[in-house]
């Protein structure tokens, strides 16, 4: 080969040629990490004077891709860009009670584009970027404490 390894700087194509690979071959990129599984039991840690506090697991996953399983709450309209994921099937929207506090077994799911929703009672798997903390949707006025953004879902 005629090249000395010690003290020399080699270009990537030189190294590939030395180990018998064509410089035109690119090395595979590592696969993206699978979303972390998150259950409704994982969402909250303890109750304080301020109410429910997010668990350490949820706080550590803020901004990361997660996967949750649950049920689609009845939507406000047949096709929309968001829905509420619930731990158990619901026959009414969890926001319909005027005196309800934020339930501890729901997450708001924001899709990239409007979709037609599945029937209540059908288990779904949802993947999206977890966003933690209170936020009011400027279009609907709904307050959420926990959201999945850029989400996709499929029937489980």
C-alpha cells in the first residue's frame, strides 16, 4: 500500500480503499432511536399543593419522541388536526364538564394534517414528540398540560 499509518492524516476515501471498500460506498448511518414507551401510569408522580406533578420520566422525555396507547375521545368534529388520547374509552369529550380539572389520564395529540378519526372504543397507538407544560391552543382556546406534536396514529 505504501502509506504509513502513524503520524499521517488520511482522507476517508484513502481509509476505505485500504480496507478494500470503494470510496463511493458510504457507511450506514445509525438507525434513529425508537420512541420511548409512555403509559398513562407514567405521567404523574405525586400530588402537591399545586395539584398533580409530572413524573421524573415525563420531565426527562420532554421534547423527545414517545409512543402511547389508548383511545380517541369523541372529537368535536369529524375531521380535525388534533384529538384527545384517553386511557379508557369515553363516550363524551373530557372537556365537556365545566367544573372538571385537567384529568390525569389524557393527552392532547396534534397531527400534522387533518384526518378522519376512528370510532370510540378502538385502541390506537400514537407516536409523537412529547411537550410538557401548560399551553393554550390559540385556535380552540383549550388548555393542555401534556401534548404529543407532529403525531401519527394507527389502530393497535
